[in-house]
C-alpha cells in the first residue's frame, strides 16, 4: 500500500494525517472516521455566538436581561437587531459596548444559559436587580469604565460568581452585592452605599478598597475568609461588619478619611494593615474587632461595645507625646490583650460603667499611666495586670479572673 497524506476539514480546524506502509485500508477508514468525529466535536466546542446588547435600541440602552426581551443584536453581527437572549444551550458571549449615555441592565434572577463571557466596553454600565435576587456566574471583563452594581435592596441581592477582570473600578451604589470569585480586576472596589459580601479571599481584586460612610461589609461564604490580596484601603466614615462568618481584611495599609465607628455585629473582623491618619477610631457592636498593625492614627480609641483585641501598644495608634487623658476611652466595651507588652503611659484611660479589660492567659499587661473616670472596670481573663500610675478612677476595679 502506498504512503499518502490526507486532510479532513472542519469550519474551525484542519486535521492532517499520514498513512504508513503497514496501515491497511480498513484501519485507515476507522482512523479517518475517528478524525472526522474529533473534528465535529472540536468544531462544536469552539463555536461561539456573540450577542450585542442594544437595550431598547434607543437612547440609554437600559432594559431587563431575560429570555423574552428583544434587546440584543445577533448572531455575531451588530447589524441584526431585536434578537432575544438564547433559550437553548450553547456557547454565548454577551457584549455590552453600546455608545451613548450610562445604561442600566436589570438582572431579574439567574441568567438562563449562562454566557461563557461578559464583555463591558465603551460605556458606563450598571447591573441592577428588581423584584428578585440576580445571579451572574459568567466571567466579566471590563475596561476603564468599570462596572456599577445596584441591587434593589438587601433582600434582592446581586451575586457575581464568575471571575471579574479588567482595569476599571467595581462600584456598589445600593443594596447587597455578593462577590464570590477569585477576581483579578485592578482598578479597585468602591463601596459607595449599601453592602458588599466578601465571599472569596480574592473577591476585591488587586486595587484599593474604599469604604464610604454608612455602608456594610459581610462574609456570608460559609467559613472564615482571609483577604489574600492585602488590598490598600480607605475608610471614609462609619461602617458595619455584619459577621455571618469572620473576615480578615489582610495587611494592606488603611488610610482614614474620617474618624470611623466600626460596628462588628457578630464574630470577628481582623485588620492587619497599618491604619493611619489624623483621626480616631470607635469600636461598637457585640462582635470583636482585631487590630494587628503598627498603627499611626493619632486620635482617640473608643470602645463602646463588644471587644477590641490588640497584641501590642501600637495597635491602638501612635502614642501621645505627652500624658493625654482619655486617649483610650472604655465606654461599655472590652479591651482585650493577647500577648505580653507595656502600654505607653501617655495613653490616659477613661472609664465609664460596664467596661472591662480581658488579659489573655499566660500574658502580662503593664501600664503606668492614669486610669480616670467614675466607671467600674472588670478584669476578665486569667492574665496579669501590673499598674503603677497615680489612678483617679472612683468606680473601682473588680477581679473576675485576672490578677
């Protein structure tokens, strides 16, 4: 049998074979049939259909993404208008590139026949919900315009389960958005209003995380989350950590744009980065806040409720240059210490009723400053407290377990 070459063509790939001397015609027919089957399945697997969002095809390009609205141009051509999103399985790419004013795409629930990719290009787009929680499990790529999230409220959430990539900023303006993928976008995350659930160690991408006043963060993933990207952060006001599960925001440096009250409702919020700025910090809520950085903020540290845990003197900011009354204010909460250290004597402590100090087992807290105020302080834990200052507190100290 003579040697020969053969080529089997598909719409996306050519397959070329070679027959040797010892290959008989029956083997070759089987081999050729196998190659044709491979070509068919590869061709089908690589086939993708592009859909281009045109909204109402006028003006702002805003409308609801479902399987009945004729808000797309397709297939693979922006010239064919008024197509519906497909209702049959396949490989689809959703492109949001419409020129014009900022546009809102409403997600009414889980997108049927999830696209293999969502591309957001030359316009400012907002993904919103209305009447039901929205779920998008496809990867999302955006450019400089980024993407805005606007779920209807805290009940009708918007979950983004695919990896988000690109150079723009991801912004939440209302309601609760749930980020559950290991995202790679670099422009930063802005929590302008509402709530973001940080449900993956890389959910925030690689850019700065900016938290506005009156907002909420949470971890509803089902377990403890530790931020692996150690994002830089800016805190511009009060915020709440709901604490469905504990969350560690990592070691990225924090810039204070105000004196925030951090309310930890439950479980533990850990901040390991250096917190800096000419502001103070207040702990509220029944949960625990852990500060682990050598912080440089210069304002008062106040504990109104729950527990603030520290393991070193600098965890509660830069020490005053001179003795300063009320530099630490215990106003009903607990200051917990987790290792042995000496607290700077210039940090005056002001006490009010219901406050406590919890010293970890096997550790010693040494303090030579002044404890003032009329509140009763309770010593918790089994560690040791050493005091050497001329204290003026009139409420007294109760030993629960400490010495």
